[in-house]
C-alpha cells in the first residue's frame, strides 16, 4: 500500500526511460532535414517522453487514490508506443505488420479496459472482487461471448459496448490473415510441385 510515487527505484527507472526517450527525440529533431514535419509526425512521441510522474513527485502534488491509479497509465502508454515501434521494425511484410499491429492494439485495449473496469466496478459491483475478474470480463466481452460478470457503472457499460464492437471488427481480420497465409502456402506448394 505504498504509493508508486514514493518508491525511489520506480521513479528513478521512469526518469531514466524518459530521459532516453527525450534524448532520442531531440537528437532526431536536430538531425532532421524537415524540422516542422518531424515535429508534426512525432508530437505524440514527445508527449509520452515527458517524465510526468517525476514532475508530479518533485512538485509534491497530491491526488486522490483513483487518480494515482490512473497515473500509472502514463508509463503504460509510453511502453505501448515503444511496442508499436518495435512491431513495425520486426514485421517483414505489410500483411504481417498490419496483423501484428491489430493484435497489439486489441490486447492493449483489453488490458486498459480491464484496469479501468476494475477501478470503477470493484467498489460497487459484488461480482468484481479481484483484478482477474475484470480481466475475465474484458476477454469475454471482446470475443462477444459475454461473461457472467456484467457492468454496473455507466463507464463499465460503455466499455462493454466498445469491447464488443472492437471484437467484431478485429476477429474477421484474424480470419483474413490466416486465409492469406494459407493461400500463400498453397501457391508455394504448387510452385514446388511443378516439373
């Protein structure tokens, strides 16, 4: 029950990560031929590079426990952005890149939705006693199967609709990706069988 803003190691790691991100941003900015274009394209990168948690800690700003909980999302957004960059580097073609991006976005949405659902519902919803309950709810909602846990708060109900809609959009993409791979495999198989 110690606030993460009072944990020295956590805050030091966050400061070093933000410093690395900021150094990378300014180095690329200085080396860029088109500085305004670079700023326009990388503005989100700049925003997630700012060490907000360290600034809040240095200024001794006090927030409610719910706000402290949501402040933890700032490093998660930074890591999500870095993950998107790495996924782009590791993808060898456009179809795989698109598929990996969609799966990453789907998992991130499920994770963030479960965190929000847990924070808002655990005090008022008797079916949500642990975080794993919220995670189960989010995974079952995104598959559009539904679960025995239902939302009580307005935000939880909105998240239920958003996750179901996202699931209906994402799962056909998985089918298209698998079909594309099978067609490519069959074409290669026919190519090798030719005399």
